């Protein structure tokens, strides 16, 4: 799992050895954030969820899971679960999942679509990509 707390850290990440598609996605996000106002650049938090990242690793890092709706506690896979993300798209080998936390932060999770990636998280991404919550 890779984490980038602001746009400057994300810009430095472009020099890291990584998957070509991931590098392209990160570069596009840097370009997008650089076109926005300064406040958004400092409140956007990126997490790259690679194949070796467990669901508990993600919870330890974020303090929450995309698999549990924070409003009612419903868990993905149950009938009661309703996605709470703001955006989820299949980017070809990676999923991009965005969750906003009011005016305080925006979380962008780039989830690798690969063997070894948390199966429940991949199921969530595959099920809800393209839907708006």
C-alpha cells in the first residue's frame, strides 16, 4: 500500500517504479489537482491499494473501510449495504474509488484489479463501478 497525503507527495510518487497504468493515473490526478485551488491540493489523500494490501491494512491506514457504510454499519455483501462512495470507475487494471469527507478531505483509492487484492474490495469495485451512490 502506498499513501500520499498531498499533491506534492503525489508528484514525487511519479518517480517511483510502478505499473505503467498506475503512473498514468497518478500523473492525471496531479494534473487535475494542479488545475484546482490550493486548498483541494492539501486535502486530497491518495491510497494505492496493491495486491498485497489487506482489508485490515486499509482500515488501519484510513480508520474506515469502503466495505462498511459509516452511516448505518451495513457491510458489503449484505442486503442492507448501500455504497457510500462518491465515485467509482474501472480504469483498466485499476479501480478509482473516491469518498469525500465533507469539506475536510477527499480520499482517492486506486485499487489494483489483480490476484491477491482483497477479494471483498475487488467484488465491491466490480459490482459498483460506474454507479453513482
